[in-house]
């Protein structure tokens, strides 16, 4: 039950004590649940690390000159390297990233250099030229799927240890002073997630069905705030939305990883939501040849085939390619025969003329043809009793020949990187894209009174009146991000300095229609085929152009390999141009804003990393102030966060806990006469926990818990909203997934997702929305290059309500069962 707004000091004190006690209980429970597994995993790792020379160390040495790479290796391993300086003259290194023993690391760095090494004692290594009579070192072949993880590449298993989303640099996650979760492609595949919101359903701080089982969008709430209007990010570049009905779409099969940076993030990305951002990383060409063909069938008449091939295009490996494609023919889980079809093609090409320079071209085409559906019904028959019984969650109250969300989009861009020298690296990332959307749907379902003389008669709660709606939208977007990175060492201080200049321009054209004529429909016995007439006069006919130019500076400072300080600032100039063709009026709004971020991390020898941070966000608004006739100032966000990460030495297991105080401020609210004021404020406080374990190489476990006791409106133009939970975001959310692979190839997996009760947005629901738990399952088998799997989500086909307002409720996802066959080479 959400907490009310109680300004009483004693109440706040009791709540703080409750917060601490609950945190201790949750931490104790999670640790107890995984302690045995962690000990087993740690013991297994330490059994192979009896001597220093066999202990694995994590390296992050960038490409550059061989002498620089060897010097960094020596500093990190406390080795003394001896040899002639002529050995490394004019020689380069591809760097070293990942977990290696000392010997493995040296072999990798010296591979192909004509240099050999041998130990003279425990900490001295002599480098000599390899002669014909000398024993040639066998190079360590590291494929793209090996332990040398990159923040931009694939991850083997569920545990990612590096990220670029939080800093725009390839940084170990344990050194980032802000919460971040990474969903790997392996996790997406193993859990059977077919959409972005499915993939995020085992992530703390995310609500994946805030508006029910809608077929059009990956609509999620991040720490309680809507991610719909700001949009997601792809490869660090924003997929900006306006808040209308068409949005940029993503495809899970074309994604290498999904990263959720929690909390305000404007210091690197400009205008954004206070709740954080989602960044998806596209599949990129690989240096080793590989491929996959996947076929899938399942419930809702699903038939899908996909392919992913990649590798070098020439013998020298200077040209790399990748082609990812998917074709799906399916139906929605509601109604009968409603389309849910998709075509996706994602080609990519990389040119590597040298170890210092790389250019990757990325393109994608997506065509989706989906019947529009919201799974929303009147409160009577969903949350409240109906004399005719409960309305089925599989009911469709639209019209099969009218209800559509058809979108065609394409994007093309590039990622360029050049290492100028051992210190300086320059990057430029750019993308241009377009989409065209035709959306037809119905809104405002409400029962038709048939028997006015008896308001409670059953016949008054069967027929639903419908309001037709239509929107034709198109968009063009150009984004460009220039980065200059410097890495240097001054005594005991290491710096990673980032200077950036980015620009984006989004052009949206919208023509929308509200109203028309259509006959009511019986939601207990629907009969389709009614004539639908959409009003010919649009209520929106406008063109909106959003522009943003930002300059940012960030320094990640490491002292004694113990302390990490992150400082950043950004200045933005944002412009909104709106051409209202109905009113023959044009408006232009300009805003300038500065955003900052600061954080501190301590890296302990035992794997603990406590941190604290402060971050900000902003987002312009086009709403006009009636008193001045000018647009209101931008809304802002700020967050204080304190947390701790833990990665036991010698394992890939990770644990994290974060407590945060987050506020969205100065957003527009409306008083009882519908006059706007930009005094709105919502304060969200909570604790989030996450654990990702890889146990003895055969078992994955992922657990997440979110406790959000406060998410209240603390200021509003409407006094009735103050003190109420301002959005449909449960106080308690918990998820757990685990899978085990047997030695003979069988894999079994199971998951549970719990969401606590709510009272809907602004606590408008006429009754408490019950909590619910959904179960997922997996059974699979691997033999040779073949993989077979059957996934079920919402295994028990539980019907549940995910959100309500005062008149209607939204059903959540129904059961889906998918059978998949993959062949890899």
C-alpha cells in the first residue's frame, strides 16, 4: 500500500528506521540465498590461483605503441621488464582487455611482435628477440566471445563488467558512481524475451507494463518516471520522441546488450528524463567468422526465422562484416487473427586500416505491421464486479480492419575512432534516420446504458462505446557526437578526460484525428465488422522541430588504484520550433541549461566498492505561461545516490545495492480551472538491489529487488494531487531467474516476477490493484552446433490488472510459449 503524504516528523523517523531494517533484512536474505553458491564459485577459482603467476588479473590497456602497453602492464603487475629499447621501436599493440594470468597477458601483448620473454625470479622479466633457434611463443587466440570484454561488444553469460553508457568511455562498472544494469544478449535469449520491455523485466527500477499489454510500444517507467517521450538511445545516440503516438522502435535480435543507467543523466546526453536512460548496443562485425540461423514457432501462430552472420571480409582482417535479419509472421495474444508481423535487416561493415583507426558503418531497416491494442476495459468487469462476470484479458474491442499500428523506419550511421597517440583518442558517432507511421485505434471505452430505468441491470454493463482515433506521423532525425578522450598518468593519479560536442535535430510531422462514428461492441460476445468513420477534420496538424547542441567535459580520476573521482559538467542550447497549421501560428522556444554530476568510488582489495554521487537532468517544455505568453522554464531533475557494489575476487559474480533520493522539479501541472503552472514536483526515494551470479560455469542466477516507499507529488497546481503517489509504480518489485546446464547438454530454467499492489496513477483507482506474481520457464538442449529451447512467459496464464484510473483498467501480458531451434557455426 503506497504511503500517504505525512509531514509528521515522527512518522518520517519511523519510516527511516523501517527503511534501514528492511534493507538489512533484504540484504541478509539475498546473501543467504547465494552464499553457498558464491563460496563454491570462489573456491573453484582459488583452487587455480595458488601462485601469483597463475592469478588472473583484469586488464584495460588501450591499443597504441607496444612500449606504452608493456609499461602499463608492468605498472599493474608490479613486474620489472628488462631488454633493449630497440625491441619495441615502431611496433604497435592492440592492447589488452579482459582477465589474464601474467604469462597469458604477456603472450597476448607480444604475439606477432618477434619478442620472447622469460622470468628471472618472481618479479623480473627479460625480453629478447626471437631467433630461428628460439622457441616461438604460441599466440593466445582471443575471439570476440572470449573473456576480453569490451563495453561495446558481446558478453558471454549474464554478467557484464564494463560499460560505456555511464561515462562514454570503456569503464569497469565497479568504478562507476551511479547505478547501472546491463542485460546481455545471452540473458535475452535464455529468458525468451522478444521485446525490449520483456528483456528489462528482470531489472531493478523498471516497470514494464505501466499501461498494460499494449502492442505498439516498449513502454516502460524508470524509477517511476516515463521513458516514452524522451525515448531510448541506440549506440549512445538518442532516439528522440515528441510525446505523440509514433516512436522509434528497436529489435532485440539486432542488439548486443541493453544498458539502463538509473537516475538523471543530462551531463553527457543533454535533455532527458529524471528516471534515467535506456541505451541499446547494436551488433557489430566480429574479427572471427561466426554465424547463426534461428527458427521459431509458438503461441499466437508465431512463425519466425532469423540469421546472424559475421566475420572478416579479407585475409588481412582489415574489413569485417555482419548481417543480421529477421522475418516474423505472428498474431496478437488477443482477438483472433490480428497481425503482429515484423521485418528487420541490420547490415554492418567495419574498416580497420590499422590498429589505431576503426570505422564501423551501421544501418537497419524495420517494418512492423501490428494490430493496435491496449487491453483496457471499464473498471466494472476488471477490477470491480460486473453482473455479467469478468471480462476476459484476451478480448479485443477494436475492429480488425481498422485497428492498426504500421510503421516503416530506417537508419544509417557510423562509429569512428582513431588513436592519435598513447594519450589522445578521437571519436565521432553519427546517425540519420526516418520513419513513417499510420496509427488507427479506439479510445475511451465506456459502457452504454441500455436500461435507464434500472441502472444496475446487467445489460447496462455489456456494450462498450468506442471513440475512433487516427494519426499519420513521420520523422527525420540527425544526431552527431564528437568526443576527444585523453588518458595519462601523473604520479599516483590516472586521468581519463573526455571533452565532447554533440548535436541533434529531430523533425516530426503529425496529423491526428479524434472522433467519428462506430457502433458499440459487446465485450462478452464481440462481433466485428462495424463500419468505422473517422472524422475528416484533424485536431492536430503540426510540424515540430527539436534541436539540441551540447558541450560537455568529464574527468575520471583514479588515485592509487583505490579512489575514483568522477566530475562532469555540460552546457546545452535547446530549441523547439512548432508550426501549428490549424491555427496558422508558429512558435519558437530557446533554452540554455547547465547540468552537473559528481561521484566518488572506493575500490577495496576484497571486491567491495562503496560509492556516492549527485546527478542532474533537464527537459524543455513547449507549454506557454499565460502570464507572460512565453514558454515555461525547462523542468529539471536531481538525484543523490549512495550505494555499494561487490565482486568477489576470482569470480564474475556481482552484487549491488543503491539508495537514492530523486526529484523531478518545475514540471507543468494544471489547476482546477486547467491553467498551467510549472511548479510541479515529485520526490522518489527507494532502495534497489541486484545480484548476478555465474556459478561453476553451469548455472546463472539473477535477482533484483526494488523498494520505493515514497513516490509522492510534493508540489502541484492542483492541491488535490499533493501527497499522492503520482504514477502507477509499485512500492515492492522482485524478480528472480536461474538456469542450470547439465553436462549432457540439457538446460532448465525458471523465473518469477512479483509486482506489489498500487492505487494507480495519482491514486485514482476506485479500489486497490492487487499484487501479482508471474512465472517463466525454460527447457533446452544443446548438442554440437545445435540448440533447442522452449520458453514460456507467464507460464500459468495469470490474468491480472497492471494499472487503473477512475474509469478503466489495463490487463497485463498473457501467456506466450515459444519453441526455438538455433544452428551456429
